[in-house]
């Protein structure tokens, strides 16, 4: 049990890194599979393979979820923790057949990768700019990661709001990614835009968040450059 706990909760060991990396790859593949399923006119054979992959991935995620509960020192605390709830919500609809697809929530599980930042090693900076980047590297990496997560969730959200009304413009999550990118970066080309009330409200919140996509890293870098100037 102690060995299993070490593998699941400590990614500094070789076995822990392998498990962490394997789960992260499976999550990414699962998200990709979820996105591909939204593409119209997929062949029935290909959809069958996607369903099979989903079954296998859910089984693996379920095993991992219960193993984490077993090795947890405080089982109730883990079950009701952020990661515990996300892990549960990501697999529960599959078993309940509620029709609510929450696989996109698995993207939050990738936040576990933040723990691996301590394993990274960067070479010493040789000038002020490099020193500034180095001093905020973890913040920038985390912000970039969160931005990619936000981009994905924006595409998923607008797809569900607008696909029924505009199936030609928002035919899949992949098509919706273009809208999400243009909106989050506040470019707003206007080639595709929401027409439903829900889509417009959703866009408002995405635009507000998008204002910080440029402002946050710019502020971090400016602050770091000021500190390293002295």
C-alpha cells in the first residue's frame, strides 16, 4: 500500500513519473477523442472506435480514482476535494447515462502537471531579460497552460450554445476553436459570431476574460524587468 501511495502521489520517483505521464497522455487523447466526436459525418466505424476508446479510458480513470481514494490518508477529504470532484464528474455520466457529457472537465485534471514544474531545470540567465523571464517562468508557464485550458473550454461552451442554431459555422469543437481564439485575444474578426442569447452572454464573459490574456503576462514581465533592473 505504501508503494502504491508513493507512485500515485509522488511524481519524483521513476514509477510516479511514468504513471503521471501516462495519465496525462490519456487525458489529452480523451479530450481529443471528445472533440473529434463533434465532427459531423464521421463514419460509423470510426465512431465505434471512438466509443471503444472512451470505454477503455473511463475504466482506467475509474481504477485510478478508486486507487487514489484507497491510498488517501483522509478519504472523505480527497473525495470532496477539487481534484476528487473533477475525477468523479469526469467518469460519473458514463455510468449514469445522463446524456450530459462532462468529459471536457478532464482538462482540469491536467493541472496536476503543475507539480512537475519542480522537476524542470533551466540554464542560468545571462542578461537582464533572461533573468526577468527566469524569475517568472513558473507563472508564465502556468498562465499559458490556463490560457490553453480556457481556449478549449471556450470552444466547447460556444459549440453547445451555437451548434443547434448555426451548424455550418459551429459544426464541431475544432471549428469553434477559431472563434474562441479570436474572441479570447479580443481580435474579433466577425467571420463567425453567436446569434443565440446564451451564446452572446457566454461571449461577454469570454471577452472579459480575454482582456487579461494579454494584460497578465505583460504585467508580470514588466514587473520582473523592473526588479532585475536594479
